[in-house]
């Protein structure tokens, strides 16, 4: 999903609750051609692509192209990985 798709009203300022964090917010960068290796998370997380181009995939067969503004809800105990097509920056919210 893309953040811009959440704001459909004709208002100057709009908000939308995506995720209620319980732990922390992490800034993450993955270099071009590198991978965040396959792993699990013990709690749900929200991954928001800030810049770059990468591919998120998980053991359920979901494959999501991550570009600026695209986000994915990461389920707990589901194996997943991220492959960076170009240098990419993310916010990981747990």
C-alpha cells in the first residue's frame, strides 16, 4: 500500500493511524544489491520505505515492491527478507 492512498478526503490536513507502536522506531538503510537476510519478528511491525527501491518477500508468498511511500505490515513469526535494488531507506516501527 502507498501512504498517499490513505488520504482521500478534500482536507488541507489529514491523519490516519497506521500502527500503534509498542517498542521502538528504527531508521534502517540497505545498500544497493544487499539483503536484510531472512528472519522473524516476535511482534508485529510496520515497515515504511522512505527512499530507494527494494523488494520485501515473506514465506506466505507475498512480494511487495518498496518505493518511497510504500509500506507493509509485517506479521509476527512469519519469515521475511528485503532485497535492495538500489540504496534504500526505511522506518521500521515495532
